[in-house]
């Protein structure tokens, strides 16, 4: 903050709408067939954020140079990208070209818009949009407007710092992601090894022999908004809550239908189970958590048990004959203790690596916002009015 204060010490800031300092245009419609028929080496950017927005490459290009693109429609509306080189964009993208680069740095504008553009997204009618007429109105801070050379130097220094933060954050995130991937592989390896038993090593029993399989209760959406207990169907809460629970204690849930058919999840809080069924083993012979890990190990196999050409579904009846290993309870407890530690490390956002990755991103956003904090237009106008009155 001290560095920023020195950098901007005594520097005036002029605010201009983006439409005053840049020219905006849209991309063009390009079908999948067009991309295939005109395949080449020049990237085509669309509304997606994965793969830097690239949806294909063609043998021509519409733009060459420095630009900023933004997503105009859909879930990613308001996402901005710094673009350079030869490329094209589709009709769900907009493009920004700075009118006079002697006054405004592309990367500076890009970093500013990563904060500001999202604030102008319109989410009416269920489809988020950020059209050109909205983007034109976004206010842009120009430091030291009366001295373009100094203004660009200030902008370049802010860009240099943010580029460094971006690179460091990306590097650290990549390291943490690689670490998380390794931990998941390690977890899967030990889980599969711990839960693989040789023939004759342990007793095997069907779920019908060793437990109860209970179906959930159908309710309307209106009934699902009355109380404190999570309504569960596909392995996660539907953000609905019922006034009573129909499952308590440890519960293994198998999603019954839809894209989540067969998804195995574990709950240790009271829930209201609806479009799913639960499995309750006899704990004198089989630990609920141990059984959960056994079934989770077989997740792909269980997904493949789904039937139906339209809406896939799994049947509770099919699980009555599903065979599972039943080692001694002491051995089950040992295996569960090991797998719980791995599970915490790989999936718990409050203790594991995913939380660390999220914190690094928040740290980057904090410093980015700090470096791009300028007196807003209202504060500048108030200050000028105050000065006029004091000299009047």
C-alpha cells in the first residue's frame, strides 16, 4: 500500500467511459461445420473459459494485434481476456480496441475490466448478458491524464506487478493442483489396495443379507422448503430443506435416476431422502463407513448398472444381490481410519489442498483490487466542488 501511495502520490485521476476511449465490436457466427471445413492454425475464441476460450482453429483470421475480448452471453458473461496475435471470435464475444494507445495500456485496461465488467452483467430472464451498450458505459480510470508519458509509466508499473502476481499465482496453483492430483492418485491406490481381498481371505455377503435397502420419499418442491433438514437426492443437498428428517445417523445414499444415477455418497447428519435409496448395514458385522468406501471404490461399476434409454436409473432391487467383503470389524476400523485421513486431505475444503488453492486465488484478487483502487468519479467530483467552494 505504501508503494502504491508513492506511485500515485499527487497524481490526478480522470474517469472516462470505455466508449470514449475504445471501439467495440462483436464476433461472427461460426458453426462446428465451418470450423471443420476451414481448419487451420489461427485460434477461434468463443464464450467458454476452458482452454483460454479456444473452440477451434481455422485457416484465416479476422484480427491481428492487441485486443481485449469479453463474453457477451451465458454463464460466463462478463469474463474478459487479453488477446494478441492473429485470431477470430464468435458472435458470443465482443472485442475492445483502444483508440489511442498513447493514453491507455491494454493490459492495464484488461486488469481493470476483470474487476469491473462483472458488475455490469445483466441477469434478467435467466440468461446473463453483457452487451456492447453496457460495456461502453463502464468507467475507466486514467491516472495523470495531463501527462500521457507519466500515465503510461504508472499503468505499466501496475501491470508489471499484476503480471508478476498472476504468474506466481498460476505457478503456485499449478503446483498445488499437481499435489492434489498426486494425493488423489495416492488415495485411490491405497483405497483399492486396502479394499482388494484375495479369494477365501474374507467372507463375502450380499447387501440383502447384511443390511436394509430403503427407498426415499417423494415430495413436491413446495414441501421441500419448510424446515431445517437437507433434502438429498443425487448425493448433494438440493438447497431445499424439509421440516423433518427420514434418515439419521450414518447413511449411505445411492442416487436413483438422472445424470447422477448410481452416485454413492455418505451422510452423518439427519437428512430427508427423496429420489434415491439408502443402505443400512448391520453394524454388528459391517461398518457403515467401511461399506461406503467399498461402494465408492466400485463407483464406475455402480454407474454402469443404470438402465433406461431416456432417463437412466438404478434399481434398489439390484443392490440386494450386490456382494461386498466382510472382514473383521477391527480390520474395517483400521482401513476406515487410513482412508478417512486421505479423504480429508483430498476433499475437505477446510483442511485440504483445495482450500489452499482457493486462498491463493483470493490473495491474488486482494492485491489486484488494491492496486486498482482509485478515487471513484463521485469522490473526485465532491473533492473538486469542495475546492471550488473553498476558493470562492
